[in-house]
C-alpha cells in the first residue's frame, strides 16, 4: 500500500487539537511517553508501523481516541493485511493478518462498547455515502465492510445495543441507506429466536424482525427511517426479510410514506408488492414507465391495503404518479358507491387530484356524499350546510349529503367547468339540477330548448329575429337579460317554416348567437329537427357546431356526411344518422372513411321510407347497415314519417269588455313611484354600505318571454321546474308560451321598478299546475332567501311537504302573497291561502301568508270572489298587464302580444298587485333603515302598512261596521305630485312614516 491517503480520507479525517488548531492525521506529531511508559505516536508514525509491519511497536503505542484517526488506521490495516482468502472469523494472532492488527487497534479502547458502537456508526455512514455514489468507490467500500465485519463479529450483542437516542446500528444503516451494512449486522444475530440462517435469514425470522422493529426515542424503527428518508433499496431489503406483513401495519407504512420523502411511486411499488405465499386479492398493474415497447413484468400488489383513508391522504399530499398508481391498485375503492374522494379533493382545493378523478372516474361526480368536515358518526345540520334537504342535498342516517359542486370554493374556473361538464354528461337534466347548488353555482342557463315555441310560428320567428339583431349589435349582449353557462347540457331546435326551397340558416344563427353573444364554449347534446327536402347545408351545420365539443348529435337532416361530423364533432359518442335512400351516402357511411373513423359508443341509423323512397330501396339500405362490419353495433330503423306537427296552444286570452288600466294608475302611485325612483338614484352614489337593498321577489308562474317582459341580467334570473320527455329535458323559463307569468312580472315591476325578480317556472300552462313543481320552486326560493314569494295560483290540496316548507319560510320571515279561489263560497279552502285561515286552529300561525281577494277599481268584490277567504282585498279586474318597455323586434310579435295581453282579471292579478306593493314598502323601509332601525320582521311590517292602507270602518247610527279589507295605497303613501319635493324630502317623509307604523 504505497499511498492510502485518498482525497476522501483527507476530507473525513480533520480533527481539532486542544489549542484549537485544525490538524490532519498525515501531519507530523512528536512522539510522547506518559507516566505509565505508553508512548503516544503521531498518526503518521503509526501508519508507518502498519506499512513496515512493526507489530510490537504498534501494540505498545497509545491508540487514538477519535473515530477519524481510528478509521484511518483501520483502513490502512485492512488494505495491507486482508487477503481475500482470510476470514474475519479467523482468530489467529499472526501479525500478518488484519484480525491481529485490528484487535490491537480496537481492543486498546475502553472496556465498554461505546467506542465500538461509535466506530460502527461512522463506518455505516461512510458505507452509505459510498453506496450512494455508485460503483466507482468499490475498493474503499470493501475496506469499510471488512472493518465493520470485525467490529460486529468481535463485539457480543453490539447489534442490539442502543445509543442515547436508543438507535441501534440498524437505525443508522436505514437512515444512511446502507443495505450492505445492514446485512453485515444481521449476520451477527444469533438469538434463541433466530432462524439460524446466518446472513441468509429466512423471511419472517423473529430475531431479525425484533431488531428491525425496535423503536428509538422518536418512536421510529429502522423501516420507518428508511421510508422517511426515501431509502427505497433499504425498504426493499427489510420487507423481503419481513415476509408477510399484517394489513394494518402495512397501511401505516403506506401512510408514513405518503407524508414523508418516501412519497414516490417506487416506494409505493415496494410497499404494496405482494410478498405473502398466498396472496389475498392480487391485481396486476402496469409498473411505472412501462409502455408497449417494454417487456418489464407486471407486479402483483396488495389491493386490500388501499382504502379510502389512504387515498385521501394521497390527495392531501398529492403526487400525480403516486396517486394514479394507488388509484389503479385501489380500483375497488373508487368503484364503491360510498367513495367520497372527489368531494374531498374539491373541498381541500386539490385541483390536480380532482381533475384526475373527474376524467378517469366520472361517476364519482354523480354521487351525494357526507360533508368532508363530518365523520360517519356526525351529521351536518340544515343551517350548517346552508341548504334545505332535497335542494341538491340528500338526507340519510349520516346526515346531509352534498353534491360535489356544493363544495367547490376555489378560483380555478376550468375545474368548475369540468365538474359541470362531467355532471351533465353523466345524468339527465332532472338529476343534473339537483347537483347545481353552492357558492360556485351562479344560476345561469344550462339548456336551450326551443321546441316549446313550435306551437306558434310567430313565437319562433320573434326569437330568431331577436337573435339576429343581437348578432348584428354586440352591445345588446349586456341587456339581453339571459346568461348562459360556458357549458350547456343540450340545445334543442325545432323545424322552422315550411318546405319552401330556401336557405335554412336559423339553426346556424342560433348557435352563432350562443357562441358569440352568450359565450357558450361547449354543448354536450344537440338535437335539431331539420327540413326533409331543403335542410341546413353541411357548411352551415359545420359553422354552427364548430368548437362546441358535441358528445350527442341528433341533427335530423338527411344524408349527413361523416366528413362534416369529424370536422366539428370529433368527440361525438352518440350519433343519429338519417338516410334518404341514397346508396352513395350509405356506402360512404359504411366505408373506410365513414363511421369507423369515429369513436362511437352508440349509433342510430334511421332509414326514411316515404313517398320519395320505395320500400324496396329502404330494405336494401336497412340490410346494408345491419350487415356492415362497424366498430359499434347500430340500431337500424325504417321510418315512414319525417315529423309531426306540434299541438297548438290556446293560451290565456281574455276578452276586452271594459277599459283597462295600468296597475300603477289604478293604485294611484304614479307620482309616488316617480319620487321613489328619483330617491333611489339619489342614494346610489353613496358608499356601498349605505345603498339600499333591492327587494328580492320570487315569481312562481309560467315563466316569461323577453318579447313580453324586458329582462335585465343583473336583476332578473330564473329556472324551470317543468320536465318533459321523461325527465330528459326541461322547458325554458324565459321562452314561455303562456303569457301569465309575463303579465304578473309586468304588474310587480310597475309598482316596484327596482325590485330583483327571480322567475320559477312551475307550469307551461297555468291551467295545469302541479303541486310537485310548486314544492320544488318554493324550496328553491326559500333557499335563495328571497323577501317575497308571489303565488298567483291556487292548489286544490295540501300536503305535509308544502306545510313544512311554509313553516321554514315563516321561520325565515319570508312573505308569501297568494291567490284565493275565484269560485265564490263553493270553494273557500285552497292552498297555500288556507294555511292563514286555519292559523288559530293550528300549532303554527302562518302570519307570513297573505291571501289576496280580487275586486274591481271601486272596491266591489269580484263576481266569484269570497271576502272571508282572504286577508286583504286589491283590484284584480281589467288590468293592463303589458310591458311598458317591450323588447320585441317584430311587428307580428307585438300585435300578438297586444291581443293576448288584453285586460285580465282574477285574484291572481290582485295577488301580483299585492306583491308589487309589498316589495315597494320593503324597499322604502330599507332606504331609511339607518334612521329607523334594522328591519326584524318583514311580515309584520307588510301587515302593519297594509292595515293602515285599508279603508276605515263604516259608522252607521253610531255603530261601528265591519272593517273592510280593501287596500288603498294612498292612505299611507303620498300619491300627489306636490306631496313630495326632492329626494331628500322623500327620505324624510319615509323616515317619519316608517317610524310611525313600526312604533320606532
């Protein structure tokens, strides 16, 4: 050994002298003799003894007391005297063996094992460092192995000895990633419980497991440390020695890896690899990095280890490779109906995990799961969740269950849109609606169904005209009053016009309007009923559908080209094709460039057999389609009818018998509303906290139409609760064919121009209203915390569900203004009005319900009204319910509106006037709330003001007559133009009036 002073040794051997001067073992030190006659030599001198074989001189010398110098000498010894054929176990004292020299070096230390353990620890650290560098330092590693073997073999029980931190040499080996050092230490294990296998201990050897499971003062075993440090090769070695591991112990190890440096796919492979003799539930998973070109064998993994808690931990410490691997192994967890991983990922804002789950396990988005804040033994109260049961929520033994969108609170709009898209793709619209709750749901439109307008060509033409106008002038987008989500569940367009040969571009304009004006980015389902002989051109169809990512396409157009479909709907999964009998088209469909170039899940081929196609030709086409070798089995039908005419709507057309009056004129509030509007505008520039709050009014009715009622996007919103086609589609609340809802909205907004209206469509035709839709709409309105709910209808029967909802409305202080039966004394009890009449006989007094009875402009009870059925009377005859701000763009639409919105009458009209007055009263109070005091009781305020507005009792012969219920607004609100001057005076007057009526 000419020179063993390698750079690595120099680096490891620096030590500090008593004087503080840093010296190295290769520096010369003077030889000294102590009182006992033992000579202290410099390290350089002792190295010279080893090199020249001066065994006796080395024996007499005082040995160094620091690991650096000791290991330097030991390395020199094994490099000089350790021939391959010599064994560490050879106890010869021949000075030519490394054993003798090492014995002199190490046995010359103090009697306890502290020095030996310290040296072993230092050696293990060096070995680990060498192993981490790779095979380049094999000579130095061999020397360290030799020294460690001697120390371990010559020191009884050293492998069990723990330092002050209770760490054994196995802990040190695991921490430093040295498998070889660990094997050397294991060779010395010879306990009574040992399998006596020497270095080749059998898997599960109790003695080996005992030392490898020993805990230090931090509660960590060698295996724990190896996982924490990410020492994959050490983990592999220990697990191979352990053999089979108990389920819960292995789960604990996986959890430890997920929360430490062991959070890697390689570590998970090692932990989950099946090592038991008889695997429990094995599954084959392609290992990381495997491709078609590789031949790496597939491993078998412990699927029983993966449970929902582990996957949740993986989401919280998200590593894409790790999570995807665990999801593959734990597929049984993700297939469980109770799997709430997607909900958890969304709730903790783990967006990447949520995206992976949505794209690979979309069915998770269709489930309602317990709120992540609650364990299985607790429940979320309705108040905590913020929603009532059935409002997108389900209730079971675990409490309230929520849909995934209700938990979204992040800023990643792409993730929100992905949740919406997946939910829409997985379920029909009737189920989709249940999932649209929470702060991330903005109440925008998710469908466009124009088929309801097909009952009258005028309605369809009016809509297309408005669409074309908005396409020409983009500035109309902000005032259109309708806002769509970026993703729509479906668009359904009926047949336009007749068979007159001309370009059919209506569908194209509608889709362009959705994309350009309404910012729609995707439509999942498209259904278009086109013309049999003069259909939309393929070019126009491509313009319509381009960029929308359509998944379901049923464009009822003959002989549609697959080339066009691939161009604009390459993602289509369900496709309907219509054949006119052209064999050229059928051959194209069935050829190499046809249907098989699409990745279809379902295919429907419709063969048209009418007066233009013979039965024989239709049969030929049918046979070709059925026998074709396609990637998907088609459903082939022969149809003899192209389309059927829609039924015509009769509607609510009243007769004109007397002069009609606008509600604002009939109530005498024309000037007051002008002053009110001016004062409202006067307050708007103030600080936001001082601005009055608009009255929120929910209108449960037939919906509205923009040609009859002017929508404003910031103040008007709506939703349909009317389903059709077995729940696969719903009506469009803002394209109603029944004018009743528009009429009620016009009346309310005339009396309070500043109110915020929410339209809940409960029927297409208000002559056929059902309790089920009313209950759903009531629940929505209550959940949205509206101030007033207008019910211009009656229900013939009550229900416990309806009563429970109205009880909640009472608790929330929501005002319910409803109609009474226009059937005289024959039908007094109708609902919800009857709940107020029965208030003294029930446990709950529904003081928030205001049944309204109709009368004429002079206060005379309407012919079929019953005064005892109501709480107050209001005008309901010969009312002009047309809009004062029509947005209709066609003269035909305007003329139709004028005819159908003739003077209307009934308690439903009086109810709308009552709602408009109540909204106005609440708005006036809120304008002066800072002066009067916070409003605590909305129903109480409305009742007090309406009571002041009622007519004074008659006095006959000194006897007080029966109080009349007729509401006359001028008895409370100043109605003359000169009564109020500027906005400041208006606010002063309102402050005085509200203080008087509330007793403030």
